[in-house]
C-alpha cells in the first residue's frame, strides 16, 4: 500500500541516504523535473536543489532528530533550467536516511507575496496619510497597534495596557477620551472624536473613528482608525484665531474711528484726500468748518487756491510741497500758515501732508490733516514778542548795570583810593579819627553797591566763577581781620577754628570771600553779646565747609523759610536797626550754587544760629609766593598811565611813584597811543573804558606800531575782571589785568607776570622767524 502511495502520489517524493545521495524517486519527480530516473538515482541530492550554502543545508540534515518532521521551502532546478519553489517536508529515519515529500508552492508564495505587497502598500499609504488602525480589547484592557500607527507615534511595543496609553494623552483631553471609549465599549455606539497625544516629544492631534464589534452582552471590542490631522488642526485654530482677531480688529477699527473723529473734533482738525489718479478732492466736515469753505475741486486744491492761503505765506507753502513732491522728504511734510476765510478773517492752521507715489515716482494719492492752531499760534507769537521785549529789556538792564557799575565805581574807587593815600600822610589825632570814619562809611557804601550789582549779575547769568589756588585758613583770617573792629566795638569774641587737615584748594577766592563776609558779617551784626565762632572743615574729599556759629538772638521760625529770599530779613525792623540791602544771604546762596555747593542754617529763637556753606573745592598745591611791593621795587622804570578819570590817574600815579617808578600820564586813548608812539616806556597801564577809543582798541594800535614800542608790556586797569572780559583783553594784545581799586601788591605781581609773558611772546616770535 505504501508502495502504491509512493507510485501514484501527485507530490514529489524521494529518499536520500545519510550521505545525501538520491536513493529513490517517484514518477511525479521525473514528470515535473524532466529527469530520467537513471539520471537521478545515485546523484547527490544537492545537484537538483538551488541553495546559497550547500554545507549549511547538509549540516541541518545531520542535526535532525529521527522521527521529527522539518518543513521548509526549497527551490529545485528542472532539466530545462526552470527554478520551481516547492514546500518540502523532511523526516529523518532511524537508519539515517531521509524521506522528503515536496509540493508546488508557487501559488501559495505568490499569494503571500501579494499579501506582503499589500501590507507594505498599506503601511506606506498609512504613513503618508498619517493613518493607522488599532484594537481595544476590554477583556484584557489592552490596545493593539498596527505598524503604521506605531511608526507614526514612535511606539515600539505592539500591545499596550490601556492605562499606559492614557499617560500619553494631553491632560485636558484625557477624561473626555475615557468617557467616549467607555460609552463605545458598553453601548456599542460608533464614535468620532479628536484628541492630542504626545509622540516623540511633540503633541499630535488625531482624528479617531471607532467601530464597536460585539463580544457579549454589554461588552464590545473596539476597532479604530486614527488619522494625524495636526497640521489641519493648527490651520483650523489659526483660522479661528484669525477670525476672532478679525472681529476684534473690526471692533477696534470702529472704536478707533469713533475715537479719531472725537479727537479730530476736540483737536479742531480736519482731514482731506487728493486722488491724483481719479482727479478728485475730498475733505471732512471739520475741514470745511475750519476753512469756512465748502468742498472744492481737484484743480483748485493742487494749485493751492483752496483753502485760500495768505499771499505772504504762499512762498513757503509752495516750497514745502515742492520739497515733498521732489522726494526730498519721504515721511511727509508739515508747516504752519495763515488762511483767509470767505468772511475776510485770517486763521492760523497747521498742515500735515503725506504723498503716496509709485516706485517710479508717479503720484497716486495725497492725504493730510489741517489743524486749527489759531489761538495757540497767536499766543506763541505774543509770547515770542514778549520774550523779545524781555530780552531787550534784560540787555538794556545789563548795559545800564555795566554803565552804572563803571560810573558809580569810578568815583567810589577814587574816594577809597584817596582815603587810603591819606593814611600815609601826617594827620592830627582828630584827622585820623575822621579818616577812619570816612573809610568805614566808604566800605559800607561799597559793600551795599557790590551787593546790588553782584545780585543783578547773578540774576542775568553774567557772573562768572574763577578757579584759582585758595588757602581757606588765610581766607577766613582775612575776612575776620576786616570784621574785628566791629566785633571789638560790641565786645564780641571772634574765634576761628581751622581743621589742621585743610590745605590749599581750587576755588574762586573773591566769591568765596564774599560769601564768608556775608555770613560772618551777619553774625557780628546780629549778635549783641557773646561770641562768633568760625569753623573751617573738609567733611569729604573735594568738599570745603565753613560754619559760622553765633550767640545772637536767633531767627523766628516764621521767618526761616524766606530767609534766603532777596530783599528779605528776619523782620521789617532789621533793616532800620542794622542796615543792609537784604541781598546778602540771597547772593550767598546763589554763589554757593555757582560753586556746585549749598548753604543752610540751624537756629532757635533766643539761642543763636549756625550758618554753613559747602562748596566743591579740589585739593591743590600751594602756589609760589607773590611779589611783595617794596618801596623801591619799580626804581628807574618808566610807566605810562592812560586813564581818563583824573582821580584814578592821581591814585595810580601816587602808588607807582611810592614804588619808585617814573610816571607819565595820558587822559584818553588817543593821547595814550601818541605817547606810546614817542617811545621810551618800560610799561603801559591802560584803562579800559575811555571816551574816543577804549583801552582794547588802544592796545591793538600800539601792538600794530612794530619795533620796541609794540613790545612794551601793557597791563589793563579795570573793575571788569570776569573770565571772558580778561580773555578779551589778552586777545587784544594786553599782557595782564589789574582790578580796581588798585592794591600795590597785586599791581607789582601783575606787572612782573606781564613782563615775563611779553618776554616769552617775543622769544616765541623770534624762534618762529
């Protein structure tokens, strides 16, 4: 029976010995392959099979266990060279031989290949479309994922517990998704929904379609398809937001339009539009109200006949439009001009004009705004006129002060100079007493005059600060010496305390002395008994502080707030009782501010006061000792004094003669130039303010003479010694400046310095030649 099965089987059957040699084949073998039985029997079996590695195939056969069947696809080669896929079943016998049964596997492999191709196509299409399928089995509470969805989401495992899946769901979608899947499991209701899931560290939006499949009563298997719609969802959200923004924009536009109309009405502004393509002109009702004219046509608008600019303003209006139309200004043009309304009234308007052009410069449209600024403009013009009048008044005031300063100081300096010269004369005891009284009254008058003029200069911003080496201790000592007679007359103790660490500093000695004189002078003036204590301190690097403490009557609290105001004293009786201008403290505060400092005080009525002033003053080295005015320091020196005031000439002559000089005088600039031209002078003292030609012009003419005359040192004599004034004198060719009234020591020091500067200038000119 087995032999009959072997003979009549449609499957290919053969027997191979343990060495791999063909022992027996059935007729189906020869029919399919085309080989004769004699060609097969005794031949190695591997001769009829296609294998990549024959040794490996032989090893597999040797390793087989008898009785075990191995199934494997194999290819056989027919006699005509065809290669056929066969499904082979091999069984090893106890004697080591093998019986092999083979069946044609081509159709089955074709079907498998089609399925594989279909699977790959489905996977490719699913990946391209972002599609994948899955199953949820509620019995195992697990989800099976297809390859496509695992590739899409980056999952490795094919089956997941449901709870793990929920961990990847966006928290805000998680509870909703649980409810939808539960409803599908328990009710069998198909579902369609969207959810977000984390995949490879990004959030994807999935569209899910669920189809239930009944397992039992109340339990359904869920089969679903998920589609990646992330980009669609983003576009949809963007569209939704865009629509919301559009609605908001429409609301904002409407609101802004209402606000703009309200603002234009409140600002009294009208708008207009000139369409250069359609040749039309449009304006708002507010524009018509401002101009007093109804809407005009295009030609009148571009010709500037509308809205009727004032003829005097048309040139700059046309120039503004031409600059804009030439492209000189890209952002638009604005200007102010007058328009003439139909009723003949003039009105100031401010125009903002913007021109839209193509890339090649062709005009498209002009839009603009016209604002009624008539009231503001007229106020501005009135303010400018008032400012011009104020500036002219200030200039006149300054000129008047400068003139009055010169006119008053000149006789004043003469009086003081003559009084000082009288001190060298032999006077009786009564004469010396009268001279002392005259000097005291003159000093008081000079102080009052200085207060008024200095405050006027401060108010006009014309007071300039010097920056020179100053010894604070010596400065305080000098002020105290001046006030000691007044203190002794009242039996006051005038005490000075100077911190040993305070050395030379840079500041303005004149203004610093003036401020200290005001503070110490007030303390002496308003203290009847007791003491006045002056302290000099340096509380911080670059800061100099003076404190003036007195045991006087103190200052009432009601008067303290206005104490530093001009023309103000503690009460109205103070001026009558103690005198003064009421400007001292106001000047002191302004001086402190000009020296980058401040001034203040503490006071209790009935217990005295302490005034202080702090200024910026950097530490510096002590300067060289000044030249002392010895009686014969100018022996043999010929000096020309050019001074129009006879008293000042007399004083200067006496001072110079007392120092040993040979003096010649000239009473104006012309006479001074003529005298200098005759030559023979070693020094020229030149007054600045003189009739005819002043001292500056006289100096220029002398320098232009050439020769030794032009090389003569020239020193200016003037009460105007501000920094800019001193610079103008030196620029005119002068070599030094001496302030009035003339002090002998200062005069000699400046003469020596001027001579040295002139010698240096001559050396430099010689070297350049």
